[in-house]
C-alpha cells in the first residue's frame, strides 16, 4: 500500500480540523454523531460506517448509526430511518466481558482493532457480519473498530469502518496504520465533544432539580398552589407557541428559539417560588376567620354562651314569680335573634364578591354585644381583629394578609436574582417576576408598563390569571365557568390590566379551549360565544 502523499495528509488534517470546529459548535448530539461517521468514512475512503452507543446501564452496545455506500443503506442518525439491527451485549451470561464481538472487545478493552480480511480472522465472531453479507449480497473485508472514551476513560461509543476503498483502483484495501491513527484522533475529539454535551445536559437537569424541589415543597405546603405552579408554565408555553406561530398583527415578529423556550419554561415553573415563605393560613385562607383553624367555631361557642345566659335568666325570672308565658315569649324572641345573628356571621365568614355596607354595620352591631368569658370578665362579643376579618368586603383576606400574599412576588424576584444564572437563562428572574405587573403600570411590585415588559413576562401574566380564575380546587373560591373567565380577561384587556394583543392570540388561537379540555372540570366548560368577549373582535 502506498504511503499517503503530503496533499492527502493535508486533506485529512483539514477534515480533522473542520470536524473539530464543528464538534465544538454543534448543539445537537444526533447531528454531531452523524457528522463523525461521515467524516470518518470520507477520511479513510470507507464504504461503510457504524456507530454504537452504550445503553444507560452500560450492559449493551446499541446501534446508533449505520451507513453503507454500495448498498445505499442509511439508518439511524439524521436519516430518520430506525435501526433494525440487534444490540451487542457487553457481557456474557456469567457477567464476564464479551470479547468475541469486535465492537464489545473494543469497548471493554479500550483498544482499536484493525483487520485486513474478516473472513480470514478467527479471533472474533463475525457470524452477524456474514449473515449481513449473505442477506444483501455484500462482501465485508477490511475492518476497523475504534473505541470512543471520555477524559475519565468512560465509554462514550464505538466507531466501526468497513471496506476501505483504494482511490486509484477502486478495490477494497486494508485500513492503514495512518488511517487508524487519524480515526483514533477523530474518535478522541468526538468523545470529548459528546461528553461536553452530556455535561451541559446534566447541568441543565441539575438546575431543574432544585426547581422541582421548590415546587414539591410548595405542593406539600399547599396542594392548591402546587397545582398552580404546574399548570401556569404549561399554559404559558401554549400561549407562547401560539404567539410564535403568528404571522400577522402586532406579534408577527415574535419568535422563540429552543433556548428561549427553556428559559421561559423555567421561569414558569419558578414564577411563584416565593410562596414557599408565605404562611399556609394566609395562602390557603378559605374563610374570613380562618387562621390555623376556622375561628367561627369560637364565635359559635360564644353564641351558645349567650343563649344559655338567656335561658338561665328566664328560669330565674320564672322562679321569682314572673309570668311564664311572657318569659317564654321573650326568650323565644331573644334566641331567634341570636340564631339569626349566628347564621349571618357564618354566611359573612364565607366571603363573597362584595359585602354591602349594611352587612358590615350589622357585624359591628353584633360586636357590641356583651358576654362573660371563662374568667367571668365581661367583654365585647367580637374583638377588633374579628370585626376586621368579618367585615372584609371582597374575598377572605384582610389588607395586611393581601400584602403578605403580594410579597411572594418580591421574594420570588429576590430568590431568583440571587442565583448566578448562565447567559442563556439570564431572563428567568424578569419573566417570573413580572406576572403581577399591569400594562398601565398599576401592577406590582415594580409598577412596570407594557413598554417596560418583555413579551414572555406579559404572556405569563395572562396564563397566571386564567389558571387562577378557572382553578376548581381553591379552598376560598369555586372555579369559574369558562365563558365567565374569558369575559373577565376581556375586561382586563380593555382596562390596561393585561396585554390586548396577546389576549387576542389567546382567544383567536383557541389556547383557552385546548387548556380547558385538558385541565378544567367538564362542568365548567360551557359554550363560549367569542363575539361576546369584551376586547375581542372575531
């Protein structure tokens, strides 16, 4: 075999340098591996190339790519054609290294194997190759198997080349020692590149693990909030993809790369991470009087005390000679009034969309009733804090508790900004921290306007509100009907609360319907007349 000319060596070095540069910039492992096999074949003039990768348990070699020029076969890799060849075991039935298969031998021993003629080689079992030749009318002859190991000597793959073709005669030749050394250099570089990609993936998984830990902690603390933390990122990505697909209108220029999607997904998962510091009795406050228990029970007990006092006084009056019928009539009126007041406070405790001024005054009137506690001390029937809670006009939270709830977004921003985010995830704090801002600048915590917010932050705000409106498992409210939720969002789009352009996409692309069918209670999904949605023109 003639030695390589200076020109041929230069060409191979150029190929090696070219693939080295490509390996350093390729973000996709599949494309990278495809390039490795094709460059190896071009470098040596091989007619066929195969790449194996170890299984997750490192017990098998799995066919990843198989190419044969003469037969026009191309499986795995970028071909899209699945591999139909059996895997190669790395160990025998007794657990000993498999040294009969060339690929397994290279993998287990970390050595290259260069064979001039496989039909003359008896050290290895080539029965599978002979079966392949018989099935396709092919003749395998020269063979080169090179292991791919990382910097720690761990197996990354095995590269095999078949039938080196002489450029001048077109005949099959043996792989030269120079061929072998070039392929070993290529395999070493490829192994490092693949390992780097694995490390990047592992780091991303490691980054997501604390996110999942936080969400597990929130879920254990409050299942309602935990569900919200899972649904908002899903809905956020649905709306983001719809905006990405839009080709007309104000959002026509919005586009996302895969890196942008990862960044937005992480931000969605972390958008309420600050709630891990919010007290459970606030975040899950189902009634106005609830703390670690519903204090309406304590007030019920006081009513029982008042009613017992009235009954005792009636008995004493009768014992002193008062007219029994008059006493009974008075007692019945007093007990009926107390029961009515108790029922009223129970109803007020549930919370509503709006408590009237008259109802609030009635609470204050009841608060002035006098009763004696266990120590015999006479006091007002309701204390200041109880009156404050029972006169909450909307919902179940006092202003102080709303500030505690709202503070979760401040904590979220502080937590996320404290992390050393890599460049491709640098926007996570901004995306996650902006879902309570408003387009008119009246939101919190920073009072940003639409122009000061990114598109991802604006669309996450819509996802957050819609999920909260439709959630059916909150202890303090019922999930709203689909049509009502869209009406509320439509009004928000009109009054500067949410982005009207993104809301238009939310409705026009039927994002709301897809989410509803997958996640909402069927009894909440009513007929939606889009023409009746405020702020939306079909």
